[in-house]
C-alpha cells in the first residue's frame, strides 16, 4: 500500500493580490512592454489552502544557483497559467512558447516576497499581459515548485526545508478568494519492492545491470536530481522500475518512485533494444 504522501509539486496562489505598483511603459529597440512591482507570495502565514511556506524554504529556493543564473541572464520567465498536464518533467520545466513575463529581481520585505516583473514583447502571451495590466487587470502570480511538506501542530502543511522553485506563473484574480486554483501534483511514496530481472529471448539470457543505467539517469535527469535532493535520497538506493519509466529511491519516509523524462526513457529503451 502507498505510504503517506509528503512531497509535492506545488502550484498555488499564496498571497493577497494587490495592484501592480510603479508601472513603467518601456518603448525601446522597437519593443514595447511594461515593468512593475508586484507581490509574489506571503511567508510564515497559513494560506487559504491550509499551508505555510517558511522563510527557510522559500528564501534558499530563491537564492538557488539556477534561479540566480536565470535572473543574471534576464531569462527567469513565467508562463501564462500553469501547465495543464500530469507530466512532472513538464511541470518542472519552463516552456518558452508559453511565457508571458520575466522576473527581474526579488526581495523579501517582512513576510512578503516582492518582485520586479517585465512583460515580454513576444507577439503572444506577453503582449496580452501588457494590454490587460494597462487596462487595469490585477496581475496575480502563483508559485510553481517542488517542496517537502510536513504537518504542523495546527494541522497545516508546512514547507520548512529549501524548496526547488521553478517560477511564478501569471494567473487571474478570481471573484472570490476561495476560487483560487490550488493544483497539487504528488510524488508518490510506495512500499512494494522492485525486484531485479534478467532479459531472456529464445534461450539467450543476459543479466541487465542497473548500475550503468542508473549512473546515466543520475547524470542526465533533472527530475531525478531535484527529487533526490529534496527528499535526501541516497544514490546507492536507486533502482529502475520494471517498466523502465521511473526510478525508485529510498528516503527516510520510505520508497519514492520518481518519473524519468521522456528523452532519457527513450535512450534507455534504445539501449535495451540492443539486447533483444
């Protein structure tokens, strides 16, 4: 049976929405866009969905190397809405075809994460965002991250350890606070054992060692790297699932099954096909 689920891919609005401030209209190099300040999320308080995001989770996440590098290159972008998919690898990736804005900088003021946002003159969602904000639409932003959640004494789910932040996506402010979308995708904890197996065909048998495949996956899979870091898994515990679509890892909470990206899955399948 599945054990308690404690790790989540989180996509939710986490603060009171306020009107963008200091809106600047920028026209340069044949580009037209706007720059403004906005609240990205609240910290240390229980949100409407019963969760708390502590400074110890979000601040290190914002200071992570991949976020700092993207901001330095002016490439930390967010999408117009969250990805509508169950594909965890897609959720942990920013799609250039769906972006609407970039986050230029962040700062924590009190218990609030603020950001400087620029819309993108990309002939698509960025231009739509520019027009809507200038027409008075209150832009809201929603965190997309992988976080480890623990249960607090008051029943809240609390993110304490550093989260892997993907981005803050653009969402609309609904008519009622309770109408906010709250989309949680789970990283399943499983208890069944995964047995190693041999590959057999017409009397030919060759033991397929997992070690070389695991080494390749660990070096190439962003998804596996992120989940193993967040869940503090030992590489020595990694095993391939029977269908070769995921990796089973040991953590203090039990066994975790994490999906492999499609490209890596195809590479493994091609390797396996040589044996057949």
